[in-house]
C-alpha cells in the first residue's frame, strides 16, 4: 500500500509538534529555575538576522496546523507579526495547533490531492497543488523552524538532546 499524504504530512507534524511543545516547557522551566524573564529565551536567536525562539515556535505551528488551514482555504499568507514573548501564549499556540491536527480526517487530506493551492507573501505568489505545497514547502519549513527552535535552546545551554526533538516515532506494533 502506498503512503498517504495524511501520513506523510499530518502524521509527521504530529510526531514533532509535541516535541516543540516540550521545548517551550523546558525553556519556561529554565527561566523559572534561573530567575530570568521569559524574554531571556523567547527573544533569543541563533544569529542576528534570524527570528527568535518564539517566532520559530510560531512558524512551526504555521507550517503545520496553519498549512492545513491554508489548504482548506486554497491560499495561505504567512503571519509576519511579532511573536508573543510569553510562555503562556506559546503553550496555547502549540496546543491549539496539535488539537487542530489531531482532528484532521485522513480522507479529507487525501481528497485534496490535485487541488490548487497558493502561497502569497506581499506581491509574491507561488502556485502549487496541495500535495506539492505540503510536501515541498510546508514540511521542509516546519522542520526548519522546529530544528531552529531546538538549536536556540541548545545554544543557550539547556540540557536537551536529540530525543527532545525527534518525538514519538510511529513504530510497528
């Protein structure tokens, strides 16, 4: 049996997005234990020209749950607003994204294969089929932002490792 679009995308999002939620928890615990404000990590970045941890988290949600909302509508526009820098808002965004993804009916995603989809950013327009949008745009962006969120925390000395990123693999049995 061939792999389904739902398994390749929503299944992958649901493997890693809970790990992003765990990163937010670890960041908050670190700030509480060290007596630092949330912004000590939520506004931290790997390089000056990169988005901070909070925006990386929000983008991981956008490129997963937001991608599903976008394919349902046939168009998606990125949210370029500043991210919330408090942990409660980040927890809420990730939890809402996970809930949306958990409610997706696999048949709905499979039924979208071949439909047109558009990504718009200002004057830029990128036309896709739903499957190409999810597999070649959303999924790589999702992993980029999730990995970068991990990298920000790791660069700040948090005791996290590969298992904090990988999530729960879909093992046989």
